[in-house]
C-alpha cells in the first residue's frame, strides 16, 4: 500500500451525508446555529456562518432526523480544520466526548449498518 493514502483511506470510519441541525457552544463565538454536512464514527463536518478557532473545544447539541425519527444528542468535539466556502465556513471536528448510545448510533450510521 502506498505511503501516501487518500484522506478517505486514512479515515478510521467512512463519512456519510447527514444534514442535521446543530447548536454549537463555542468559547470564542458563543452560541451558533449550523448544520452537520456529514458524520463518521469519530467526527463531523460542520457548516457555519462564522469560522471557528482551530483546536477549540465545542459543545454541540445535534438534532438527528433519521428513518422518520427525531431526537437530540449532546457531544463535545475539537476543531481540527476550517475551510472557507463562498458564503459559509466548514469545520472538521473530532468527537472527544459522547454518550455510549450516541456513539453506537454514529458508528452504525457511518458504516451503513442502519
């Protein structure tokens, strides 16, 4: 296998499109509304109207809509990278604190088990 693997091959789990609404509590920006573009077992891609500080620890309240069911869960994540879009920002997050039930959902969701 090549020493230079693509980003997707280096991932511990696959990404899957999500489209979930989220409220973010940022130490530097306060409360923000956003959207989870995609999710994996270990991370999230968050779309916001403002940029976040790399390395910042966030608290997220995510509203999941999946298979006709709606629920919320709370997790903590670290900002690993930011990308500027034309009218918004994307932040790659690594989840570092999450409940066991919610972690199992993200794992099963990202691997297409559900």
